[in-house]
């Protein structure tokens, strides 16, 4: 039955850089409607995994990525995003000189493949969803605060109409109360029917939001399961203490 089929499936994916194996035969699958967390110390291969899933900027060296059972790892990056797999980046990736509204509009046109009129409505709706105040929407992205740029990042993602959204360390640079606000934003996205894969190297946001947690160390999966059980495993504790 279609309901039990994974939405996104990663099969034995490897990415090498010369002699370095940044992602080492990683396999996992994500069900529709899930919030799937990925943790791991710095350099454990988390971002590289998102890079190879989205093809931005490179495909896997080996292995397969399937979306609703169809291989997507040979597609071009724009085809992957239009198929419904969108990502955010660790560093700000918005168009700095464009307004918040123009950024979200661009995502609706480019990723969501909407007409100008549709995109205009979708952008306004997405900005409402993340509660970015009306007067901020005309500001250049670079003039927004750190948290407002996170709101913009999430609004751009929603407007692109993804099936799966990959968030790479969205809590970076936020204060504790802001992380709590971000958690609300993630639940808003989830409430729009979007499946979420969330990378964080710090655990609190993952424990608060994820239904399933996978931990990477040196490119390989070292634990996967219920978040509260996974974080107690000795191999996970050891990886975080940096042995
Ligand atoms: P994480 O996101 O978990 O901190 P990364 O995926 O960024 O880790 O990096 C995993 C490993 O791959 C690191 O050792 C990093 O230096 C290396 N790496 C990542 N991207 C490249 C690249 N484009 N070229 C060479 N090495 C890379
Ligand atoms: Mg990273």
C-alpha cells in the first residue's frame, strides 16, 4: 500500500572527496508527514548528505536517492527541487539586496513553478504563515534581523511548495527564546503537510521536534531510532565527547 512506501529513500549513499569518505554508505527512509532529525558532531557529513540528496552542488559518488519510489539522484538540481525536494543552507542564502517579499516570490516562481499572479498570492500567504510583519516585507533581506531572516528562509521554502524540506542547522545563531520561536515555525511548515528533515549538531531543538533521530559520525550512521533513546546510547555520547 502506498501509505507505507517511504516518501524519500536514501540507499547506500557515499560521497568521497579524494581519499576522504565524507558520507559512507548511508541508508535511511523517511515517511510522508514525518519530522526526521539528523544529528552528529561537526564534520560528520550532515551537510554533505543534504548536498548529494539535492544535487547542490554535487551528486553522490555511489548509491541511490528515491522520491516516492522514483530515482532522483541522476536529475539536475533544478529538477530535484521542482520534483519537491527543497533545502535550506547553513549560511544565509537569500538574495541580500532583494526585499523579503521579492525573495519569497522568486522561490514560488522558480521552485513552485507558479505564474506571476499565483506566486504573488503564495508569497503573501507564506509571509503570513511565518508572521513576518507587514512593514518588514519591503525591507532588503540584508536589513532583517537574524530571526527575521529565519522567518524569510522558512517562508521561501513554503512558497516553493516542497514535498520534503531539508533544514540545515536552522537554529544556528539564535538565542534560546528564538530557538523556541523557530520550533513553532517548523511546526507551521509541518502543519502545511510538508515532510521535514532537520539537521542540528546541538540536540535540544531535535529532541523537541523530531519523531525519529539518526546520528552520523565520520560519515556513517551510528544510531537511529526514538530520539530520547538514541541520545542515551554510549556510542552517541562518545561521538559527542569527541573521543
Ligand atoms: P557537517 O555538516 O556534519 O559538519 P560536512 O558534511 O560539512 O559536515 O563535512 C563532512 C566532511 O567532508 C568534512 O571533513 C569536510 O571537511 C569534508 N567536505 C565537505 N565538503 C567538502 C568539499 N566540497 N570538498 C572537500 N571536502 C569536503
Ligand atoms: Mg554542516
